[in-house]
């Protein structure tokens, strides 16, 4: 079966009820209609996942910024990296 046709196994879901002002409820409903979500829950779930991704990226960037300086990434670095990826380790 092609990968795109396989069903993803989803973990058990919990329920969370939220209250929104009319303006935000209208916005969510509009996003559901315009972006093809089946339900408002799908729309909110994607939003939460995007926030998680953003926070993870932010953490990685901050970790990188506070880490010790590494050797420069020059042409030799990338040539070595390509060799290692291709299985021709120079080291």
C-alpha cells in the first residue's frame, strides 16, 4: 500500500473544552471553512502543533547560540560531511 494511503495510528485523545469570545470563534470557524479542516478541533490541533514546533526551534536556536564555538564551516567541512554521508569516512 502506498505510504500516503496508510492510516496513521493516533494516540488516544483527551477532550478539552475552551470558551472563546465571538470574534475568535468566528475566526476559527472561518479557518475551518477556508482551509478544509473537518472540525474546529483539527484546526486548533494544528495550531498547537505549530506552536510546539516553534518553541522547539526556538530552544534549539538558543541552545546553539549558547554553545561553545565550533570549527568554521568552510568548503572542507562540507566536503568531509558529504564523504561521511556517502560512507567514505575520511577519519
